[in-house]
């Protein structure tokens, strides 16, 4: 793991004060971090009722099939 020099020094200083290895401190910190409950994020979907980017041109009435007919797909 590539740690910034200051963080590496502080880690080893604390490990020496606690008479533990830096590895033990890192494992304990990771275990504590990963055991904390994560806040639940609600999945929000974008509303497609109104366009995300408003159109500035003339509206046209093409179906998906008509658009595919106009495009040369491999």
C-alpha cells in the first residue's frame, strides 16, 4: 500500500506508542470501518416526463423503428 509519508510516520509512531505493529493498527481500523452500518441510499430514478435537456429545434415525430431505418448499422 502506498501511504503518504506523513501518514506512514504517524502510523508507525502510534504503533510504537501502543507497542503494536502498524499492520495490527491498519487491520483494526479497517475492521472497525467495514463493520459500521452503511446508510441506506434510496434509489431514485430520473423522471423522464420532461426532457433533461430541453429541445431548441422543431419537434419531429419518428418512431424508434423509423430512426433505426435511417441509420446504417453494421
